[in-house]
């Protein structure tokens, strides 16, 4: 049976409304992702940036959508929660459940101090894939799944594209530019070869010291060379490190136990001596 003209118009209107809603959700989600403050935490698979349900509601209520407009008009927290529930259903963000350590339910009179210490450390989470309700709570956490393409992504993508085009046109470059490009590529190749050779030498020295000491000592040439959190100069310091594996392991175990006791409130920070690194560096 053929559809009537009214039915076709109704279906068209429904499709257009769905497109409009998705467009608004994408726009609002992009804004919330840019404006909502996040903290760094960890899941089993990776490091994530998380935010609380109360924080994202506050941002939405202070946005342009809290003022009357045609696309979205959010006046109350209940309306903001309803909209965020729709974002959760569309998987713009994902719910997280904080992992609780054993013994964290011990009563403590200094609750503010415990909360301050808790904020300083990275929280660990489990991903909740089947969450249906959005909670406007400072203790309910979420992480963004929707990642809008920012301006830097467009800039970097355009630069890569221009670079590929320029490489393809090398044969028609002026002779001076071709010579400069040849020097540049040769120098880059030599530098890359030096880094690879350095990593091979580090591994060989480590194996020789480790095998000669029967696993007791660990020797690393330029131990910070692979630490991407440091600057260029810092990665070259110290020149080498020589550690006693079993002493280091015992000290790490002692520090772990002291940290657990501090978290459980069984000892104060003043009663716990700080660990001392036993490394021979120059």
C-alpha cells in the first residue's frame, strides 16, 4: 500500500527533527568537553580524564543554552540532568565506578584531611557500560567518549598534506633547495641511526652487568633517555645509574606498606620516614 502524502511529510519531519537533535547534542557536547574541568585517573586499560556529574551540570547551566533560544533551553538542574541523560544514552560520555581499596571504610575523625589526600592521588575506576541514569553528584564520575576534531587536528592534518605534496614535487624544486633537502634528510638519518645505536649499547651494557652480577645489579646508561615527561637536558642526567635490585625491591615494598598504613589512618605522616633512593649517579 502506497504511503499518503501526509505520512511522507510526517516521516520527513521526524527525520529532520532527529538530525536537529543530534546536531544540538554534538554542539553542546563539544562545548561541555572544552569547558568542564577534568582530572586524571586510571582504568584497567589506560589513563583517562574524568569529570563529575555535578560539574558538567554546572557548566551547562552557565552556558548560552541556559538562556532562551530555539535549539535548547535549560532552566533547571532537572532539565540539565535530563539532557545529560540523553548524552549518556548516545554514548557521548561513559559512566565510571571508583574502585575502593580494602579497609577504606575505617572511621576517621579527620575526614577533611582524608578528603584532601584523596584529591591529590589519581583515582582508579571501572568502566560502567550499561549505565542508563545520569546522576548530578560530585562523587559520580564520567569520562568523555566523544572527541570532536579540534582546530589543531585540522592544522596538523593540513600540514601533513602539504608536506606530502611538497615531497612529491622535489624533482621540480630549484637545485639549491634540492641540495638543502638532501643535507637535511642525511642529517636526520644519521641522528636517528645514532639514537638506535645508543639504545642497542644501553641494552648490551645492561645485559653484561646483569649477567655478571647474576641479576643483583642493574646498570643503565642515560637512565632517563626514554622519559618523555622530561626536557632534553634533563633526559641526559644522570650519565648512568647502578642499582642493587634486591635492596631497591625491599625499599619499594617498605614504602608501599607505609603508604597503605597512612591511608588507613594507622600511623601519622610524621611517624613515617621518607624513603631514600639508593642510586649511584653522576
